[in-house]
C-alpha cells in the first residue's frame, strides 16, 4: 500500500471519528437525571454571580463574564434544571479604551463586567451590572434575545440588587458590610442625586452580592458574606429604608468540596499576568475547610407550582464558580435554604420543580464541540477582550486567526476561549500551520493565571512543538516532522482533582503526552476558572501570518451518569471516613467491619422505588429501617419490604454517594471517631468527605 493511499484511509477514519463526536452533542453534562430528579451543579462549567428572573412560566439566569466578550450571558429555562444560552447583552465593550481591547500594554483582567442583576418591568427586560472604572451599566430590551440598548449610568454602585417597587420607584441596594440604598432614575440615566442612605450599618454581619425582593408586602434582601467564612443571609423589613433584621439562611453547604488552592504571588509583588518569569505559586489546601467556597451568592425564585428555590454559586475548584439549585422552606416568614428537618443545608440530588411521573432526558446549555463550518461562532465561544474583527474569519470550514505581536499567550489579540467542562473532559483541536510565518506561535492553551499552552513555534523552516507552563516557567521543545502542515493538540483535564496535561498527535489517532500533569487553581486575580484558548501571536514583535483551527472536539467521559446508581448489582458500602465496609451486626444495628470482610452481611442490593428513590436490602434478606429520630442505634432492620426506609440516592460521582432519608431529610452515616453505629442524623457532607456521611459503593463480582 503506497503512502498516499495509507494517508487517505487514515483521513477517512479520522473524519468519521470527528463526525461521530460532533453529532453526539447530547454527551455533555446536564443536571437532569431523566428520572424526575436533578444533581448539582446545574452546569459543570463556570457561571458566577447568578441572578434569576421569572416572567410567567419562563426563567432567565444572568451571569458574570468579566473581560470576555460577548458579555453578560443570559440563559433560559422552563424547569430551572435544563437551560439554553439565548442571549448576551453586548457583542463587545463599547468604550474607546485600549484596556478593553488588550492594546498598548493595557488590559482589564479581573475587571470587565460582573455581578449582574436581571429584572423585568414596564414591558421590558433590564440587566444591571458594574464595570470597574466606568460605574453602573444598564442594558434594556423588550425582547430577551435583544438587541439591547446600553445605558452608562455611572456612579459608585456595584454588586447590586435592584427593586422596581409598587409605587414606580426603582431602588439599587449595594455595598459591603455597610449596605446602602440609592434611588435610580426611571430612564436609567443615573442615580437620583441625594437619595443614597445606609439601610444596614456595619456590624450586622451582612456582606455583599445583594438580591432584593418584595414578597407579600415585605422587603427581603439576600446577601452573602465571607468573613470569617462563607454564609448567605436574609435581611427583612417592612420598609425599603429599614430597619432590617437578619438571619443566616444557609452555611456550610459544600457538597463535599473543600476550598481549592489559590494562585499566589510573593508578598508585596503585583501579579504580572501577561509576563513569563513571574514567580507564581499555588497556596496550601485545607481539605477540611470550605472557606468562602461553599454555596453562596445568588438569587431566589418562586416556581409556578408555588415552591421556592435558590440558585446560588459555589466554587468547584479549577472549574471556577458555578450554579447549584437548592430547594427552600419558609419558616416563620424567613426563606430558608433546605428542607424541613435539615434547614440551612440542601441535597445535591433532589426532585425537579413541578416534576411529573414521566420525564424526558436533559439538555446542556451549550454545544461545546465546533467544526467551524457555520457562518457564525457557536454561543459557547468568547473572545479574550475585544477582538479585532479584521484579523479573524471563518473560512473554508476553519477558524483563521491572524498573528499579531505579543510577549506571550495572555497578551495575544483575538484569542478565542470557552470554559472547561468538568468533572473530567478531553479537548482536541486540529491546527493547520501553512500560513504561519517566522516568529509565529499558535496552539491550544489554558488562559488562566498562571497560564499554560501547547503549540507550534515557526522559525525559518523549522517547526517546533512547544509546551509551556507559566507556574514553573518551564518550556519543553520537541522537533517534529509534519509533512502535511497539520497537528492535533489535546488537553486532558481532571478538573475535580485540579490537574491537566497536554498531548499531541501527528495522525489524529496516536497521542503522546507532553510534560507533567499540571496542577490547576482557581484564582482571585482574573476571577475566572480554567479556559481553553485557541491562539496565535508573534513572539518576535512582528505582524506575522495566520493559523487555522478545525474540529474542536470536547469529550466528557462522566456525562453519562446512567450507571452511577448500582441497580441490579451486589455491592459493599465503604465509609469514606474509615475505609471500612458496613456490616449488618448480629446485635441488630448497622456497624463497620474489617476491610477484607466480604461476608453476606456486608453485601447489599438496591430496591428501586422509582424517580431516584431506593431502599437498601442486605443479602440476608433484611431491609434497613430507621426507628425514632435517627440517633445512633436507630438504624436497624426489618424483613417487611413495605417498612423499609426510602432514600433519595445522592450521586457524588466516581462511586461516591450519600443516602438522604425522605422521612427526616437527613443522611445516614457513621462517626469515624466515637465508635457509635450508623445513624440517620447527619446534616450533610463535610468538605473532605470524611465526617462519615459520604459512602462509596464497591461491586461484588
């Protein structure tokens, strides 16, 4: 077989492979379990500072986009679980300022536009947000899909909640610690001068990220605080101006995630984001602490069946901040997160709002893979700062980006980005190099602080594969022969574990890893998690040639969660805190035993009660039953199937799970320190998953 024929066969195989992946767009994380339940997070990619709005039976979610454009993303849903990206408020920042376009040595990393508030009044939609140095901004439209009109309201108002009151007045609530209320002009031309007043003075434990509501004549302010630990509070009053009383409505809900390592720079130094050689480091990790990463800032909404829900963000390690959907319970006039018997905490898996017995599968908000055959970029893509639209195009089924001078990735103009997707994903793209010139660098990167990338460097007739990691300022160069001016680049991400590695292929089938499995972090420098980046720049300070990208493929091995509940399997239950299996003790309680005990009394099966509900049966025929309030010793057994405890299975991925009693809304668990047997009185997981409530199932072959 000659070389040309082998190449053509290989090309057909690769093309078929990519066509299959591109068509399998449903293989992406969705919170909908297709059985009447959902599992948090709603999105396994970044969506920070969420604000929720209901108009009739439609729900809209607005979120922060910082320095990326298009900006101020808006999602739409009919059930609060399945979402679709339907709009951005603007395509580019419309300020005549180099910083917004990453030119002349200026940038807005960690600035841009953030913490939006979305409202509907007077027959139109309003989205309020702040741009550092420019003040309060407002975008209005009669159609949620736009076009949007921009109002620069100026003023020192940020991280705000807005209320359109019954008397026609519009109020903005803002500030940290000292909470202020300012009246806004109805034409959105700015604040009403002289109206700013303190409504909650410092010293009341109230933080920032305000969301104001008027419910049954009372004013409710949802805020988040981070001193000394993350908490969400509600303040209520009979008058917009106060006085307010305050109550914590959720704290410590971490869903078994500890605080991530944060990017750090030496004391007294400023982070030089766009310069290699900066001495970045990753901070220590305390797996027992949530710090400020637990479920916090966000809005609340009443579903059309009368139930109330919170949509709060939580830090999911290097992915960044994303959204969790949490049921609420009104108690004594307060909107508490959680369920009766376990207020302040919320299940990771719960029943969908307004769910009916028969349900259909879920849908993801974005199509992440892109073959660039369309005339427009997919909605998932965002540019790093304002692009120069003269220097990029969709041409011949590829994305072409012109090379411009830059020191490194973070200064490269026209870098196209999208958020990474967790908990694990593999991202591959084809890079065509025929148009590159001397000094050009092009490839696939992680645009974060610190950044990293893998790509091709062209110098003369030499093409060098380079892998760069800014955290260590390490460079790996590999000389390659690329007869077809084409290479496949790959990022392999394990984002729950905060690590990723690069790989490459010269035939699209056999991939070779380069460098180490790099540690990743979330960071408060740009306030963003990890992002894939398609880029090109000229390291020699010249206007270079161009790079072309094709078949950007995102594969999500954890997206299909249909096998995460071990129906029809016999398994042991291993306690994550002790590493020991549970056993049906002859004395009549659930206890633990030695790790190598595979006896019948350590083996269990699930009884499917429908819609994610299960009962637990030991292989000896008895069922778990909880007597009393679920204190130590109350977890015992019965031979009657109809007396068995009914749990809602809590999927914590990778065989980790919890069992939520539908009777008292608490979890089964065993203390790793006291020696007590299993009980049903745990409020939830701890950050390290070692308080005894998080379990692991292990199949018995």
